[in-house]
């Protein structure tokens, strides 16, 4: 998916919880894993993500490789680029029934 296509996707549609089946793969993800996964789904390079977020490619690489902390402002920038809520990135292992 190109950068333009990612922007055209718009706001995600509202989903009905009953449309989904809970799946637990037993795999714990970190916020850095989530960023890498979202970037892969959107078919964006780190340079593409740099253009969308203003975060330098070297910093994106450092975040994805656990050499740099994510931080609140960067989380917001990534969330905006991927059109998700920041909580999707910060709490990738959260389950609605856990609260």
C-alpha cells in the first residue's frame, strides 16, 4: 500500500463486538512490535513513515529495535499515520474482558 493509499483509507468503520471471535495466540507484543506490524500492513517503509510522521527514519529504526523509547508525542504521531487510537500502540495486549 502506498503512502497515498494509507491516507485515503480514512477513519476505520465502527465494528460490532459480536462480529468478532476472541483469539489468543499466546504471543505478547510490545508497542515497538505493533509499530512494525502496522507499518508492514500499510506496506510502508521506514522512510515512508518518516514522511508521514516527521520522525526521522533512524529514530523509527531505533524504536522498532528497542534502542529508543517511544514517548507520548511519537505515539500520537504514529497513531495518526496509521489511523488508529494511541492505545492500540501503547497497549497491544489489552483485552476488553480483562478490566
